C-alpha cells in the first residue's frame, strides 16, 4: 500500500474482528470484568493501540462505546448506581476525545431502562434529550413508565404518579418544538438493539394524540418506519396524517410510494386521482400517474396521463425520458432508440445522460436493465421536477 495508505475497509474489518473477540471474552468473563473494570478497559485500549493499523479517533471512541454497551448488557452490577457511575467515568477516560460521553451514558441509561430503573436512566439521558429525537423519546418514556408501572428505586413516589404523566407529555411537547434529527447520537450497538424500538414508538404514538397539530411527530415516525422497513408503523403514521392533514402532499406522497412498492397499482392510481383533485396545479401527481402507468398493462392509462402532462406543461425533457422508458419497458427497442435520438437532438446539454441510457438500450431489455432504467429515469425526473426523494433506503 503506497505511502502507508490503508483503506478504511481494512481498518473496519480489523475492528470488527477485534470487537467479536472481545464480545466473546465478555460473555465468558462477566464477573471478573465487574470486579476489575479498570483493568479490563485498560486491556481494550492496549488492543486498540497495538492494532497495527491507524485507527481514527471517532472509530476508536465508537469502539469503546460498543464494548461498554456489551459489558453493561451482561453485567450483574450495572444496577448499582455507584458502580455504574464509576464504570462510565473509567470508560470515558479511555477515549481519545474525553468529551464524547454520550455513547457511554446512553449505554448506561439503556441498561437501567431494561432493569426497571427509569429514574436513574432519565438522569443519564437528560443532557442529550434535546439533541436526538430518539433519545428525547427515551427520556419521556422513563417518566411514562413511572406513571404506568411505578418503580422500586430510590426517589420514586407513588403520590407523584400523575405528575410523571404530566412530565412525559411536557417533554414530548418540548421535543416537538425543538425538532432534533433522528438518531444523531444513537449509533452502533444502540442502533441495532431491537428492544429500544418500543420506547420510541410508544412515545411517538402518544405524542400524536397529545399534540395532534404538530406534524413533526408524524414526519419523524415516517422516517423511522422507512428506516426500519416497518410497514405496520408506516401505515399507521400515514393513516393519521391523511386524516389529520388533508392538504399536505407529504402524506399522499408517502402513501403513494408505499402502494407502488407493494405492487398495489390500483390503490396507487386511486391516490393519484385524489391528489389531482386536491393539488390541481402541482405537477407531482401527474408525474406519479405517468410513473405508475409505465407498469399498467393497458395503454389507455399511459395515454391519459401523457396528455394531462402536456396540458400541465411538464418539461419536454422529462416527457422525452418517460416516452423512452415506456418503450424500453415494453421491449420496443427501436421506438426507445428513436426517443433517445429526439432527446439528444432537443437537449444536447444532457447528452451525458442520454449516452448512458444508449448503452443500456443497446444491451437489450432484461429484468436488471428494466429496473436500472426505471430507477435512473425516475431519480432524474424527480430532480428535474423538484420532487422530494421519498423511497426507502
């Protein structure tokens, strides 16, 4: 590797192997680690220092977070606040950037949430609740659990039960005003823990009832549902949004894409026709009609939306590409080639794109090529029409 350059993938693979080995050691030696936490973490740092590859500061500190999370997960003493505080102090001290405490503190909070100590968990979550939508939901959830289930930990008062509910609602209201991003601090092992989905969704659905006029809770719920490929939550979010925000394109857009991806083209067409009535001056539903008609068996629907697109004055280069895609997907290679020729002639500044499509056309239509052409043209047309990207990653 010239000049000592080591690709990131090599470093990542090395860290993954080291992590797997240390995780295995943790599972077999949890009691010994509990009794000598400083020594264990000293050994972890030594392993990182002797890795033989240059580990960036961020990767180094995220590795520490992952090890802490796994130790707390299996530890028999993580419910002892004094032990937990000391363990967090030691782990943070092992980081290169000592101020990066969030990962360690969130790992401690999650352990406390899981073992029924929401008051103690909230204390760890409090500094971070305004900076991450997920953490904010966890924080409010701690108080909601105190209301619903109570707690045996010091500081809990059954007489304050309704105040805990009031606080949970207050913290969700604040979160809806601040509108932080999703999972800015929740990464790595925390992000992959399936148990943590429930606190998030419980509070998001409660927030849609408590603060019905704030659409941000639906937006953040949609984003999380798509990220998780959670169609159940996605449908519920959309149902609420379509009823509550009848003039908001966002929820129609997301509902359309869900129906299209599921292959429910009839329902997708129904949504499009509803959008055409609600948003008569917006080109977006017209484009969705063209997009959907590409996969419908009859030519009537395509011709209908193609005529409507001309009436609504959709850009000519977009229509040329739609015509090309329609011909290509139906195996009409000659017609597709003619559409590309017209595109090249009328829009020479876009020849870089038509040339790429030309190579695909020459190779012939098959499932892989069909998908590639549709995806590419779809992204291109949305960009030209300034339609927001909404498909799931």
